[in-house]
C-alpha cells in the first residue's frame, strides 16, 4: 500500500501538531484550513457569540499561539508536495489596543506567500464603534515551490482567476461547529488549483465539521483531516457519508467558474489583450483581460 492510499479518506483524532509530525514528506497536493484564532473565548459581539470549541481551549498567550502556528505551518510545508499549495483562513484581530495580523507569523514560515485574498463575510461580529465594522477575514494562498528558481508556480485558468481576490459569501450558519467556513470556500479552492488533475489528496489539519472533506469528495478527490474533538469528527463522518445532500451548493459554485473567451483566445483572434493602447480615447486599464 502506498503512503497516499494509507491516508486516503482518513479522519485522524488527535492534536494537530502531534499528528502532523507522524505524516510522511510530500504527501498532500493541497491543504485548506481555518485554525482556532486565539480569541480568548471571551471575545464576542452583538451579533456573534463567543467561540468555544469542544475539547480545545482557544485561550493561550499570543506569543505562544503564533509560535505554534508557525510550527504547524512548517510541518504542513514538509508534508506538501513540491508545487503544492496551502490555503490558510485567518483574520486580523484587535486586543486591548494591539493589532495582530496573520502576516506577523506567516512571514516566519517556509512558505512562499502567493496571495492574500479578502473574504467578505457580509456580517460583522461586533457593531460597536471602536473600529469600522469588521466584515472581512483573510485567506492566504501559500505555495511550496518546485524549485527555488521557480517560485511563481502554475498559472490558474481564466475561469478560476476571474473570480478575483475578494470573495463575497456568508459564513456557514446551520452547523454545530462554532466557527465553520461554508462549502463554497474549499470548493472554489480545490476546483481551481486541481483543475485537470485526475487525483489528489486534500488536507485539513483542523477539519472540524468536515467541510473540506465534503468538498474534496464531491469533486472526486481524496482527503485527510485532523481534529482533537470526537464530537466534531463524528459529525464530519456522517456529513461526508451524506455529502450528496450538499451537491446543490457545489453546483452553484461551479457555475461561477466560466469564461466566454480566454486570454489565449483573444490573442489568437487578434483581440484586445491588455497592450498599452487607447480604445476610442479611453485608457486601456478600463478594458479587462
């Protein structure tokens, strides 16, 4: 049995960092996760209650939290195949006048930071006026280059890239997990970066209610997930077994991945491809590719 087959469609109960250390090098093709944010279990808003996990305390000193996340991310780097990607959902936090940005620790990892995507959640946790209402979270596209001489990676197809760097959809609401992201998020990522791949292993090291695994299975890929909660893994397993019930959400997202004419088509036909020229006296920047 190959190492990929051994971890195929596997949910692992345990501490994320400890379990990651047991996984072999160059195992996964793409990973997606949203770790606990270290919100101290007391932070809540008028519209969103405080986040309390089953079997996990989201309340540690910030310095220790950031060091843990760097170590986790470096382990994920090790087990990701060269050329593979990891998508890391987090947020900018504000605590007693201090601001904590995910870049504070991401720049201390081995990953190449390919892109920062804004997730417009369309809802604010707190509607007090200490700051403008925070509607966003961040999704960091991290990449393990095949070689240090080629850090750009593979180009996305136009039908995926056109979705832009601001993703607007609400969080999941009908879910027993306290902080789940919606199915749309991992579906968009997996179908974009694994397009044309016949197989692939998708990792979620904080898999919670199993959303990433559901997306992977619906798209025909394998998954491996880790979580410290028996309760969440039990729910995830039931959800994965009944993933066909969520196919409509998958189809709604896939409908957005369409383009009438690609850049290559425009170039072949002699159409506008973003050269520095004016059209009817208007700046070329007004005409998207």
